[in-house]
C-alpha cells in the first residue's frame, strides 16, 4: 500500500512519516530526496520546482505495489492508496517555520495556506481516500497511532475535522495583510 503523507510545510510530515513507516514496516520515501536523486525537480532560486505529472509517473514506475510512506507536500499528487493530510494550528506552522529561518513572506504564505485548507482541497481533488489528522497538541506517537487506528478500522475518508477560522485572531500577526 502506498500512503501519501501531505500537508503545509511545518505540520510534521517528516516526523510522522518516518515513525509511521517504522511502525508499519514500510519503506520511508522523502519526495524531496527522490526528486533530487531522479533529477525531476529544477532549482528556481532557492525553491525546488517540480513537475507533478513527471513526479507521479516516475514514482508509480518505481514504487507501484510496494509498501511505502511517501513524505512531501506534493505527495497527494501521487497514485496513492491513502492520502493522510496532516493539519496543525496555523500559529504552530508559523512558529516552526520561523524557527527554520523562513522569510516573513514565506511564513505568511504557508500560514495562510494552512488557514484556508489549501492542501486538503487539492488532496480531495486528486484522491477519494483522504484522511485528515489534526496534530495540534498531540505527540508524533499519538498522531501515528491515530493514523494506524483509522487504517485498521478500514476508514478511507475522514475530512472536515478542523476549522482554523475559529482561531483567525491568533493568526493575524503571521499573515501578509
Ligand atoms: P514537515 O515535514 O511537515 O515540514 P517536520 O516533521 O519537519 O514538518 O516538523 C517540523 C517541526 O515540528 C520539527 O521540529 C518537529 O520536531 C516538530 N513536530 C512535528 N510533529 C510534531 C508533533 N506532533 N508534536 C510536536 N512537535 C512536532
Ligand atoms: Mg518535511
């Protein structure tokens, strides 16, 4: 089974994906590393630009039929059996990206994306089987246990569990207004 773990930068994809892969005994694949190794992406300034169709095509050829956890904010464009969209309070996203030294512009862009469900909406356009998991206030272990629990129960779709408009006031300092 191919499990795609997606979400806004900073939500915890890499942390959760590695642990999820370890617990399931699946192969962990960082899409960023995969794209670099395969020469699929192109550096535009300090950003890696990826042709998603080319990524999906190559990934399918290399991993179809294998047990893989694919980690990346483009993973919902892969032909996956399950897409896990990780969510986090936009303020958490903002603080984590600040800690990574992202520019105010880049932080704002990502906080806004988390606030208005950009990745979730994209994932729903691409795949029927989308599970949304709110990581806010949970340890990575707890998040992984929740994902495994849903898989074991055969849940293939669970969306609409967060509404960040409720915390809009807390997020305003991060926005590009
Ligand atoms: P992403 O891959 O989505 O950009 P990371 O996995 O790199 O996110 O996580 C960003 C930061 O948040 C890391 O410092 C990580 O330790 C922390 N983190 C990730 N998941 C959690 C969690 N569930 N609880 C607390 N901190 C977390
Ligand atoms: Mg990551």
